């Protein structure tokens, strides 16, 4: 038995009674009972059955029972494909748009032949006012109306309705159409403009025109809206559709998107014809402090001031080379995306090619100061072979003078003509090093002659640094006293602990380096080195009673003489009972006088190390030596006495 037959048999209310049913009850005998469902399951099943009976069928939409006749009713979804049915039915003929050809024109109407796709051609009638200039054979797009009513011979058709349907279909997909829709700007409204789509005349819009709104920010290339003098109302063109809501009649369009696309396409075509190295004509559009913008056939190119002249144009205004609106021939240096980098000096001979022949290292030439910076001065040098061409060289601030110059403006002014000495040339990097200091007399030669090594001079402290002090030996020469040459006994962290600016001191000239422009001096060497006398006075092993001036965990510092101190480690200290200690404070305290023995006098670092333990150990060693000598004498006397006893006994 099939599933359908089984279902029908189980739901048939006219089935015969079961054999052996109890009389009067209509019930059959109870058969063997199966497993009883759980209580929760029974409640869920009964609830589902009640809902099914209330809804009039199964929840899954399957067959249900008809309450009146007891037959099955199929409520499941249809088992056919709507798209396939539409395809089988073919394109609609009535109330649809088709192509048509004019067959006849009379005084009242126009007769056309409509050719529906997939159907036979038929004739239709169009009102004469819908066809402005009817001609037999003209092909039109028409919307075919309903079939002819009783008493009518031909169905009606409409060109206007077909046009409107085609335009609304075009607007529905216009947001994905990069070509946009034609239209004209009719008038200005609050926040933007009204646009008549599908119209080519802003002041005589056709009946089929569709009204749209264009925001002011989308009316021109500028996102801030049209500029002064830019006319928007009356302009005709294509518009990109951004938002379409046909039910509410809201259509938002943009003219800027189409203008940007046209500009990008035009620029791409122009860029395709321009390559690096081309020489092109341009018009100076604007001048900025860093260069000029040049219009090259509709493309903007930057002519940087460094590419205007080989000397960099330093010190000269860009307006001195050209003016706005002037036509120029420029060379394309770089094409990057939609930007051009242009050059003007590249059209001239590179003067650096003949620099080595024109300027020899060590030669003295004339130049004009054209720029001042914190690090030096720029000087323009004219080429001997072509005075109209020039190059630039740099005088570093350290090469301006032997005297200290903080800024080139202290010595030079722009436009000043000066003599310079060529120190170095590098045509590849286009760099030239110049000097005015090299033309001055070397003051260090005079200092070397005036102050030979070993001369004691009196000078004032000019400045102090972390590593020493500078003494003014002359107007332009300073001598350096290193921080280690300030004192024999003091060890300052900064020279200001000993010296003050403007203080007059005596110093010994230690060395004069004329080539490196350096003079070394010493203040401490004007006095005898006290460590020479202290080395003989405080020899290793000598004992002295000294005063404790500082004590910490590591040891104690003792004062020997003024300027000389020594150190005793905690390992060399003992308490009053002579026992070792773990901290110096356990053995001594400030101002205590203790006896110590010199263990080491280091002349290299001028340090003295002493020990308290060595004194005790030395005393113990001396007492032990004395005791040994006494014992040896006693042993000798005892031996003599034994000999005398032996003689008496004999």
C-alpha cells in the first residue's frame, strides 16, 4: 500500500467497524498496550493537535481534513515555476511597449503597424497630436493599449506613454549607469537647482521631462559650489543619478560627477601623449614662494624654484625670472599620476660641467653674497667663460673668520662683493666649499711665537664648559684648560666649582697646534706638585696619627694634610678591643684620632691607602720578635750553668 492509500484509509470515516467491538460503546476491544509516552511528551502532542484543529490544518501546510465532507484538501505551496510559466506565455502584447511603423496618415489620426515580439503584427491608431511630423515609413516606439472594444476596429497606441515608460526604466537603473542621463538646469532653488531630465532646453522643457534635484555642492567641479561668474542655470549636459525614489518622485542628480569623469578622461588622454624629457609650451598660471604653476595644455605642472636656474635663484624673487601669463618652454622632468614636474634650467647648459676648469682648488675668486643661513653664507660665482651663467658656493660658518661668529650676518650682508678661497669642488653633487677665513692671517702662528710652550701667562676666564675652561689669550685665540689641569688636589665635577667667568688666573702654555687651531694650557702646573714631597714623607710602612673626617659602611677617610687625604677600608679597621668589624662606624667615628700605617702611595692616581690593622699586627710582630730574642738568651745561660755543674761534680 502506498503512502497516499495508507493516509486515505486511516482517515476514512466510513470504514467498517472492527470485529469484536463492544456493543453500545462503538469501541473495539483493547489490544496490547505499547510503551506509554512520557507525561511531558503527551502534553506537547495534545497541545500540538489542539493547535492544528484550531488552525484548520497542519502547521507544515500539508493535507488537512475537510470538516464537512471528510475529504483531503492540499494546502501545500504550488509545484510550478512562475518564471518558466512566464517564459512559456511569451512577451505581453497588450499594455506593453513595441516597435511600430507608420502606414497611413489622415486628418484625424495616424495608422501604424505594431510588431510585438513573438506575435503577429497588427494595426493600431495613434492620435495625430502625438506625432509632430508624421511620415509614412517612420519607425516609432509605442505602447499598445487594451484590445479593441465592441464597435472599435483598431486598438489605440501612444507614443507618449511608451516614452515615459522607457524613461522611468532608464532612471530605475541609472544609478549603475556611468553614462548618466541627459538634462538641463531649469532654475535655482533652496540648497541647489532643479534639473529637467531628458530635456535639451532649460527654458522650454518638453512634456516628457522628469524633474530632479541637484545639490549646490554637485553643480560644479568645486565641492564648495559654483564660483563667482560661473553660470549654472541654463546649462545642458549629462547628469549622474545618485538617488531614485519613483514612488515619492525624489530623484537626486550630480553634474560634478560627470564633470570630474570628463576631466579625468581628458587628463588621461593628455598624459598619454606626454613623457619625461619632452619639451612643451606652457603658460605661467600662478607664482608661489616655492615655485610657479604652469598650465601645459590643460595640465598643471610645478616649476620648483630649484629648477628655474642652475644657481638656485637664491636671493632673487621668482617674479624676476617671469610673470603670470608669460609663455615658457619647459622640460617635463617627471610624470606622476596627474601631476607634472617641470624644469627650466634643464634647457640651458649645465655650468657645473666646466667648474673644474674654471675654478681650481686653492684659487681666490670674487663673488656676491646671495643668501645667509644659520650654518653659513651662499656666494654666487660667475663663470669666466660665460659671465651670464653662475654657480653657488657655501662658506660654512666656521670658515667665515678665526674669530667666533654665531651668525653669518655678523660679518656679511646680502649683495656684498667679497673675495673667497676655493676649498673643495664636487661637480656631481654640485657643491663648492669656500672660505674667507683662509684669506686672513693665522692668529695661532702669532700666539705660538708670542707664547712658547712653558710660558706662564695671565688671562681672563672667557667661558666654562663641562670639560674645562677657555682663557682669552688674544682677541681671536682662546686657550683650553682641561678640567683635570685645574688643581693638583681638587677634583671638581664642573670648572665652576673653582673658577668664575671673568676671573684672571695664571696658566702655563702646554702646547700650540697651529694646523688644528688649538692651544692647551694648565693652571695647576704653575705650582709645585705637592705629591712629590708627600711621596717621600708618607712612605709605605710609615705610621701616622690622623683625624677621621668621614666614615661610612665601606670605610673611613682620614685627613693627612690640606689637599691630601687617605682612605682606610673597613677590613683594615679594628674596634677598641682589637677585634675586626663589619662596618667602619663600629670602629671609628668623626674626629677620632687613630694610628694607621701607610700600605700604598699610588702616584698614578695620587691616592694613599692606610691600615689600622697593620699597626696592631706590626706591634704584635715586634713583641714576638723581642720575645724570641729573650728566649734565645735564656737558653744560652741555662747551657752554661749545666756545664759548670758538671765540672763541680767531677
